[in-house]
């Protein structure tokens, strides 16, 4: 009942088994009086009790509404998640408290910060971008820092809020661990060649990350159509900027891990801590959906600066950018307690890379071609291409081989770099790396 009160309310049926059949209770009338009193005395929750009867069997329903304040049972807090009850930790209790108050994480005031401590470069960048995007006119953008932050809803009384601190303070990590972006270039899943960390105000982080990725980590290949010179990245910068902005604006900053970006010779993998809101499903991101930022005040700063839209159009813009450059759509997935997005190189980019032997493309292709595989491995590749969720048992049946043989040959295919396992053993899937 505590969990129901802390989530969306709900009903508990007493005298009904797990399959929904009425089995009845003894002393139903007495219980219907005692239980509401105990709930009220232990949690201060007023519930509705309905005594019911089916086929001569007494049972009852206890109904509780969602409460506007956090409810504890014997000093502990619980919430409902699907069909389970979960006990809340310290951070989750803070989230619950904010949720009950109708507040968000980024709206909380931070004592001890003055406008004099803010990064002048970040403030200048915001003013320039806001005027350039016509989200603010010169007069509105040119007001004092204090008035600007008030207009952006980044103050509460005399205090600056977390939104102001995250977007404009030179070192937000003084208050928020993991408020940075980590980038690495990987030759293989196990071999990292070089890496960088980007710190500072969120507005500056986005600019630095984009500049670093598309100069140091990802090279443009040049081709000619007639006399026209064309530069092609393996994923369009405009589309990646949208993905990066989504990650920064929607990150759960109560988590202590940074945004992580892994870059390979032909793909980008990015992970952003923070589960998706219940109203927005991953499968619907490329469809029309509601805009529900985790950090609406941070999102407002980025909106006023012209970085993001406010109507959930980010993935629509990504789709347009990919269509214009004939690039592959990124693949978002909810996993590892957040959102991962994988962006793969277009076929045109791969052809150019192979032609000019950029990034070891020819070496990779030749290495794969020169490695022969046996008939069992060829069969396993075919099975995986038809169903990448296939289990060991299904492979054993289809390949007509012993389980140990299947295991050894899958391991060999992974060593050759032809397949990889994505996710956990039970809920993961196979992926063919090179056909």
C-alpha cells in the first residue's frame, strides 16, 4: 500500500489468489475494520475498503490513491514498478520527493554560487547563439547576467539553480559527479587507442565534443561529382549533434557516470545514463511523440540558445539529416540503465574508405577474406543472419552439432571478428560484424 501511495495509487485484493480466483478470507468483517486502522496508524494513509462476495466467499478490496507527499512504512520508502514493489535508496528518495512536489532535479537551488563565478565564455556563447537563432532579440540577450538567468527560470529567490550551475559554471563537477563527456577511439572492443574527457559548462561541452569528434576522431573522405568536391563523414555531423544534445539534456545527473562515446573506424556507440520516461518508448522515437525532457530547465537554456527544438523533433531532424546524406539511421536501444545509440557508416563511406585504404579499411577486409571458416561456422553465420536472437539449443538443433561444438565455433567466429555478442547472455543477441 505504501508503494501504491508513492506511485500512481492502486488496489490490493485480499482473498484472491495469484491467478485471479476468489478463495475467500475468514473474519472478513473484522479484517475490513482492522486493516484500514493499521494502515492509517503506521503510514498516515487513508484507504477505501470494499467488502465483496463471490459464490458465497468473502473477500475485499483495499484502494489507495496517489499521495502528494512521500509515504514511508516503518521508516522505509517503496514504489511500484510494473507488478513488483521496490524499496527506494537515498538518491531515489530524493527523486520521489521532487516528483511529489512537482519539481525536477534541475530546478533545485544551489547555495553559495554567485553570478560572478559563472563562465563568461559560456554566457557569451549563449547570447550569440540565442540571437543567431532568433530565439531572443539583442535587447533580451543583452540584459544583465542576473536578469538573463531569471528570464531563463534558472534562479529561485536569491539562489541560482542547478540548471544555471550545469549550463554556465566552469566546474559543475564540484557539485555533480560524472557531469562530463568521455570519448574513446577503439580498434576493437578490447583495444582503445586514445581517449579524451570534456569538462566544463554543458554548453561548452557540446561545442568541444563536436569539434573534437569531427576533427580528431572522425575524418571526412573527399570525392568528386563532376567538378564538385564532396566531403563525407561516415555519419552526418548534424544528426550526431542532435544525438549528443539529447544525451546532455536528458541525462540523469544523479548518476555518477559520464556520457560515454565509443568511436570505431566505421561506427559510433554512445550511452547516456537515465531510463526513458514511461510516456516515450524507444520504438517510437522516430515517430511523432511527446517532448518530456528529464531536465526541463536545462532543456529551456538549450532551446533559447537555438540548440534544440521543444517539440520532440530531435529524431525527426536526425532522420532528415540521414536522408539528405544517404546515411544509415542510428539505432537507439534502452539498456544498461540508460539509452544507447549506435550509428553505422554508410555504404558509400565504406566504398571510399576501401578504395583509398583509409583507417585500415582494406586491411580489415583482406584480413577477413584471407581467414577461412569451416562449414559449421558458415552454418552458424547463416543461422544468426536469419535470427540473431537464436539460443544455443536452437543452434544445436539447426546445425545438428553437439553443444560443445557450437560453443567452440561461436568463440572462434568472435575471435575472427565476424560476430559479437550484444547484451547479457539471457536477454542479449548476436550481431554479424562483417559479412
